[in-house]
C-alpha cells in the first residue's frame, strides 16, 4: 500500500460520512448555503496552514502552499469539485436518502465535494515535498453552468498563474475502483436555442388573410434538421435537437405564433459558431419565404470540454500508479453532455477524469434520474484521483 493509499484509507470513513450528509441535505444551484457553511467549517478544522476564501456566496477557494524549494516561476495546479444538486425527487430507498423534498444529488456532486475535501486533508501531508501551490475549487452551480464563472470572475484568482487543472465526475456506467479518461474532446458545448415564429392569426377557413406560423414552423424545423447533415463535416460531431414546440389554440384558428426550444451541442468551438450562424440564416430565409417573422435567441451554455494532452499524460501516470494500469480505462468517444468545467479548460490546460460509481456486478445508473446511485467506494476513488493527479503534477511519488 502506498502512502497515498494509507492516508486515504485513514480518512475514508469520515469522508463517506461527509458524503452521506451532503446527500441527505442537497441544495440547488447557486443556493448551496448549508453545503458551503458545512464544508468551510470542516476545512477550517483541518487546514492548519493554508488560505480559505469564499468565492461568490457559496463557492470556496482553498490554497495550500508547498514548502519544497521551487525552481523558476511559481507552479500552481488546481483541483475542482462541484457541489450543487438537482430539482429531482429521489426514489432510492437509502438510509441517507435526500431529506429535502424535490431536491436530490442525482449527478454525484456530493461525491465530488467529499472527495475534494478528502484531497485537501491528504495533500496537506505532502506539503514539505511540493515545490509550488495547490488550489482547490469547491464550485457551486454546475448544473446551471454559472458556478465556474463565479471563480473566473473573482478578482483574487489569477488563472494566468495556473499550470493545470483537474476535475472529476462520477460515471454510473463504470465499475467502482476504475477510472476513465481520454485526450481531446470529452464533452460537448450545450447552447439553448429559443425561436419564436410570429405570423398573422385569423380564421382557418380563410388562410389567405393570415400568415400561418405553424406551417412556417414546420418548414423551419425541417430546414434546421439539414444543418448537421449537410453543413457539418461528417468527421466532426454536432447535435441539434428541438425538444419543445408550442403554438395554436384550436383546430379552426390560425395561430398567432409558435414557440420552439432546442439544444445545440458540438465538440468544437468553430463548428459551434458556424451552426449558430446557420440557425439564424435559415430562420431569416424561412421568415422571408413564408411572410412571418422569426426571432432567434441563443443562450450560450458550456463550451466544448477539451482535455489537454499534457494534463492527460500526467493524470494517466498518476492514476496508473494508484489504481493499477488495468483500472485506467480509455474512452473511445466523447459524449454530447455538457459541463461548465469547460470554462476552466478553455483558459488553463486541464483534464476531466471519470471515476467509476457503479457497484461491481450491479446495473448501470444514469445521472439526472430519480434512481441515480453512487457506490460508496467512489468517494475514495475521487480522493485518490485528485491526489494522484496533483502529486504526479509535482513529480512526487505517491
Ligand atoms: Zn449533472
Ligand atoms: Zn455533474
């Protein structure tokens, strides 16, 4: 057993308790008041030599300074864990089931928070050997894609000083005890598309006196579905799904307007920009052709999350030492889900590591569902993943 494994084993039960407490008391995005107070209190108890600072209302930034002599410019690596839960009613029958009606840690951020706290505790033991600094971001509001920005906007945090950043996320389809990662694109950008088609309402028997927004919406939807198939390089990836359409009141009334919402996902910033432009262009064209007006509003969500090859190399070396090479799995494909960790990787070389959360032999679970479940072992895996990366980044044997 390595020193890292021993130190982690020593706090595992305590961190599982923290995780269960968080799971029982979930809070929605940017409202993690109790969570932040609870974690800050635990940090103040255990951080003897370091800085703890609130970021926004519910974020926490911890800095640990290594004591080993540094060569050249200061090296800083950051570790990030998110803390928010989702508006979902938990249906699991667990002793630590959510006690908050309609709110549930259904994405495993309770695990990430407990693991990051564990990493603070463990890494303190290595400060004598660390020739630089470690930053820990306890981040709120990932699910609303607003929490990472509170860190990026904090005037005290200079992202230009960071050499690298690592984040972890539980994976409900990967056995506990394993980790998974890949180089390059990992997760997609996720933009919200809002479209309003406005025509001229009237009697359905006299369509010539109206401008029918339902027919225009139908054309628009079909045209938009050609964008991914006809304008995106087949070797790139993109999804445009329109998940909501609403318009009209009665069979014999031509509607006044139709409202459409959808999500645009890409793995590349240029593909994203060009598709956003194309959505606007096609909308203008359909509006002109069918005598309606079409307003398009695009709310930019997460960016494509791209793992830096240098950071992946560090992570893989570190993870293989601790988890064993057979437990480090390489993903073949990215996924089209979104993550606001991408705001960090856009600024700093980063790596996003998936930690197995499925009980061995159990069934896969899907995030954002009423029955999402994480194996208790995933807390330890999270601590080990964070620490493996940080130690390897500073060339320290675990
Ligand atoms: Zn989520
Ligand atoms: Zn998540």
